[in-house]
C-alpha cells in the first residue's frame, strides 16, 4: 500500500493534470459533452499506454545507450525540478511543449487526445524518467504490478479531472488553478531534488 501511494502521489504531482485543465477547456470549448468525454477517455488511455511502455522498455533503452541509472536519475531530477519551477512561475504550459503554435495547430485537429494532451502536456520526459528509475529500483514482480496499478489509477484520475475540466475551471477560476499548480510545483521540486541528491550520494559511495 505504501508503494502504491508513493508511486501515485509522485506521478500525479509530476503529471499535474490540474495544470492541463485550462488547455483542455480552451481546446474543447466548442465541443459537445459527448465529444469532451471521448477526448478525456482517450487522453487518459494514451497517458497510461505511454507511461507503461516507458516503465518496461526504458531499461533496455538505457542499456542500448550505455546510460547508468544514476545518470538517468540526475537528468530526470533536473527535468522534474525544471517542471516544478515552471509551475511555480506560472509557465507550465510553455515548459511542457504547449505553446501558441501547438495550441493553434491542435484547434484544427479532429482529435487532440494524443497530442498535445497526452504528450507532451501530461506524459513528458520527467514522468518517463521517473518511471524508468522506479523500474530499476523494483526487482519484484509484485512491485511492478503495484506500479502498473498506480499508473492506471493516475490515468483514471486524469480522465475524471479532464471530464470535469469545464466545471473545475468555473469553480476554481484561473487564480485557483494557478494556486493549486504552485503548491504541486513545490512538491515536484522536492521530488526532483530527492532524486538528484540520492544519485549523487550513490556516485560518491561507489568511488
């Protein structure tokens, strides 16, 4: 249960689905409720698929390029810290690859569930590197199954948040979403620093 809560909380903080609410509202403002529901479902499914593939395949990518787990954790930690700072400064969408050009292009697409919602808005390099590092730390099959379950639960939470995005936007307003995103940003920075510090300690211990 502790592992499930840890993975769920870490992924939820790094993915920050609440930060995707304004983008989702803007891209689906002219769509029907049924269409918003469909986009929400497929965005969540795409996120789950991307994260699970990263979790299981990432190890072999590291071996292919000769990258150590400590190097990955430091690089991933830097990305996570950068994401956290962008949330604190209110530039989350720009830092996650969702700029005006991407948004304008998405407005002319029939389906935005994969791009830009699932990737890079939600499942980005930070969450992928986080899962790759977790895979290396979890040798038991039970641990891997719990992590996959946590990924699926995070994806389901993303669906619920996106499905209710227009209501959340009305209730919280722009200032409320920004405030929550900044709190999450602080947690994200702490997660990134923890990854960097533990990796640096491991490197010095092996010298």
